[in-house]
C-alpha cells in the first residue's frame, strides 16, 4: 500500500454514486465535461483526505528510521533468556576423567547429562584438570586498564569470534578460558559469536548448551551453523575460510551500523582458533593493541615440542620474508633462526618484545573493529592477478592499503592446538606472566617504532615448494 492508491470503502461508494448520477442526466457536452471534472476533483480530494487520516498507520521514511533506531539492539536480542545459572557449586573434578575418556572415543553419543556436565565444567573451568597448564592463578594488575569504567548503559567493547569444527578435544580449556576472560573484562562489555560447522563429535550440542549460562552472565551470544566444507572437492579453501570468518562477524557489523547500537566506538575483535591457551594470552594481546595503538596483534602458535612456528604460510616479517626460512622441499630445519634477515626484529625476538610485521595470525588475533564495520576491509581470497595466499595475508595487504599497517606479533603469547603441544610450547617458549614479569623485559624497549610503509616486496608462496617475490600493495 503506497502513494495515493489508498482507497477505502467510503471512497469507492462515493465515487460510484457520483458516476451513477452523471450517467443518468443528459447533459450537453460542455456541461458533461464540467461534471466529469467535478467528479474527478471530488475523488481526488476524498483520496487526499483518506490518505492524511490513514498516514499515522502507514510506515513513512521518518517513522521507519525512528523505529529502526529504537528497536531492540541485536546485542540485546543475542541474550535469549535471563535464566539463572544451572552450574552453581558445580565441582568439575569428579567428571573430568569421564569427560576426557569420552573425548578420546571416535564415536560417542552425548546425552543431556553429559552435555550439562560439559557446560558446567566450562563455566567452572580449572586448567589443572584439563590441559594441565601452569596458567597464572590471578590476573595481573597490568591488565586493569582493559576493564571499562562502570556504566549505566554498558557498550560492547570486546567481540569474541570463533569458527569451530570437531572441537571437542579442546573445548573445555578453550571455552573455559574465554569465559574466565569475559568475567575479568566484564561480561556486560563482551559479546560472543561462534560459527560451528558440520561437527559430529558433540561440539554443537555443547555450544548450544552454553546459551543459558551466557545469558545469565549477560553476554550476547550468537551461535550459527554452516555446512560449508573448505576441504571439499572443488571448493576454494581460502574463499570458504574467508566466508566463515565473515559470517562470524555479521552480528558485529549489523550492530555497528545501527544508529543507536550497543557497540563501543573503539571496539576490538578477538578472533580465536581452536587452540589451548590461558586468560593472560588473550589479555596480553589486548594490552599490546591498546598500549601500542596497533590495528592488529597476533599470537605465536607452535608445532609439536614447541619446535617450529606453525603459521609460517601466512606470516611475513618487515623484510617481506617468512618468519624463518622454509626450504623448497618444505623442510623446517632452519626454524630456530627466526627473523633471520631483519636484524631489528631478530633482536626484539631474542628479548621476547613485540615485533612489527607485515602479516601474521598465530592462532589468535585482536583487530580494530572499525575498518570492518565501515566496510573498508573483510576476509577474502586472492584476486586473479594476485599471489595465491591465505586470508590473513590478504587482510594484512588490505590494511596496509588503508594506511593501517600497525600489525604486531607478540612473542610472549605462545599457544598450540593440542593439550600436549600447548604445554610444550609454554614450557619451551614461556608463559606470558613469566616473560613480561622478568627483569630483562624492558618496558621502555617494549614500545615499537612503527614503520609506516610496507616492505618493498613480499614473499609469495602458494606452496612451500614455490616461492618468489612480489609487490605487497
């Protein structure tokens, strides 16, 4: 219904009556035209009258805008229920062994009791019962500035985003650490978005079971499923991964484009892979982003025994080269020679100080949310005329293209993708609290001297056996 086509029964009956009168009287041509004009004018005036009287019930552009701005925020809608927690006084110790034994099974059907135990074990997580990591028992005052000042109308400042598939093997320490970090930062300032895909190990059931608990905390929670398989035959893996990452950011972007949304103007994205980590790992990345005014900060993820850096395919130093040299036969025997062709970065690496890089990921990143909300950048695959590279590298390239090349790799944050690998990585490479608390960790030297221009060339490596140099932007 729109424009002047609003015609009610009253108008229709009056118009019919006028037409009937006109048809019964034998008028001269001029008089007949005059009557027709009167009828048309009367019909028009009646239509205008009806339109003006019906207008309050119709959506105008101004009322639509007002309605949109006053409608419930998507972040508020993300809190689907305000039920109280079901996990009060839950002791995860007695069920820890049972949960671990079921995780190891190739096929296991979890009943409602199992799901409840998993959920409550996450909400009352104890790293000593799961990954056996020596995480700090308390949060250092170093991170106190990350906690927003109390507000009557709190705004979302931290947006946690994950894409998970078959994650049961690490779901307890992963989600437990995220929940613990949210409690420290303030649940009312956090939101969580997870895209789960095709899992058959119970991952989705556990994530769905967290809804009530997160609602009780006051955390907006967006859980969706995607059956897109990045490894499917004929599928472009990077295109698929980019789509899944963008999908996890959709609630953030929708909220950020609302006129009166709950999103803070300086909000941060925390994209976390299926890793094992401590709360300090997340907080240190956030701390460095704020301290250094960085656009992006990255962790370091490690292979078995903490021996070689995992994300070498998508990481480039300020020399434009890989973090360590990978030979053309894909061997990592030079993995200990990190930042081998960039002396300043190598020196900072030796002292575990933050390092400016061209690109990185490392299993976990923090990102300035603004360029995503404004549509300046998104996760994407390579264009036809570009080097084939992973979505973290195309993101870095686009950030540099927007003069947002403040990208930081943080050596004090060491993570991995399995319990034993995480223990090995932290035992060999260090825990955050022990590194930043060491007397040799200079707070003056901690500050980076930002290089505004990207490297003149960047190593293109579609596969380890094919490497060449290309222009970065």
